[in-house]
C-alpha cells in the first residue's frame, strides 16, 4: 500500500493490519475511533480497470437488515483508494472448512459475496438482459456453470448451478476438476470445462442424498431467461433437512470441534461425549447460518 493514504479513513476509522485480499484489492482490520469497535476496511485502487467496490457497497445498503448481511459504515475515496468500511465478520468459510478437516456434514452453511453481482433485468424496461455469447469467464472457474465456460452470458440459472458445485465441494471435500495442470489459464479453464462436462451428476453426487442430483439436474435444465422455481428448490432441501432430523439449533461443525478440543483431557481424550448439546453460539462466520451435521442450503432464506 502506498504512503498516499492516511492511516485514518472516513474521519473516524483507523486502518490496522491486513487480513486478506481479493480481485478488487486488500482487506484490513480497522477500529472505529469513537466506539472502539473493530471493523473491516476494503481498499480498491482508484486506477482499477474494473472497479466494483462502489457497486458492492450499494448492494449491501439495499440488502441492509437481512440476516447475515454486514452493515456498511462508510464508503468514500481516500488518497488513491476507494474505501468501504463494514462489519468485521469471523473466519472465512474456507478457513472453517480447513479447520473441519475439509469436510462439512450435511446441515447448513450459507455464503454471501456481492463483488460480481449484476442486474439481470433492465431497471427501466424490466426486460431480461439479452442473451450473448463469446463472454469471458468471470468468477471462480471451479464453481462456474457449464454455460459460463461456453462463453454464454450468465443469468439466474448460472448462480444456482454454481451454488450446487459449492455445496458438493463442502460435501465431498473437493471437486473432480480441481488440481488440473495446464500451461496457460485459458488451457486450464478448458480442462476444467471438459472435466465438468464429462462428469455425470450422479457420479459427482455419489453417496450423497438424491436431492443434490435433482438440484443440479434442475439447474442445468433451465433456459437463459427462465425464472427458477426457488420455492421448489427450498422445499426439496428443507424436506431433506427434516428427514435427516436436523434442527435449527445454530450448532456448527466447528462449534462441535471447538467444544471437543476445549474439553480435551491430559492424554488427548475428551472428558465428555456430550459434544453438541450445549455448545452455545457459533463464531461469527460470514453468512453462516447453521451447523451440526450440515446441509449447505437447507436453512437458506
């Protein structure tokens, strides 16, 4: 970070240590000098070719008050940076995934990130955005829909298909198209697409409830402008949730592990087997909403 930005932003937030980075820039811990509260501060260079922080801040403000939506405390320009100050959340889901030995059980995790969000309807005419081809892949190739790999403009169906891959990543621990090697990014994307297209959904979801097969088959059956039947998808996953006798108890996989590790005896054995029953509140993970034996969308709103 250059010296052209003061260590204070928005007049009342002090910039602290760096805690992460993304395609937009860097994320820091900050402090509200008036209240002492810790916050997250995102910095994006004003010279960025594809600025997205302003748009992201507007989306958070539109969604303000929703469950799991961080509050934006300030947005503005400081020195050479666009700056957004928002609630400081807990560990990332990837951190928690690693903590849980790279397996989540079936119960629930939701994630939210609006860095690449865009309108799918024209705000004036309410017409769906037009079908286009030869689009570059945006987002993470690991979770991209097949149509996105094929260069087709993304719509609601692609969000749902990508979510399906995220759910199976958390269920399985990895996806079949991870770890592929190639000389260029273009070649790697091509290999990922080929592996994704050649892996039957039934194989991807093998040994997991049929609802996941049904979910991905449904997503891939949608046409570009189709409005997904969200109620149907929620109902399918909620039915699975209750069939597995899960409860909305906000006990997470990592809650159980934390509990067990805090009750380790001198020789490493746990002093009690009642791991989940009274485990209390979960850490403030970004967007997480569930957690004992886990389902990745069963508690989605």
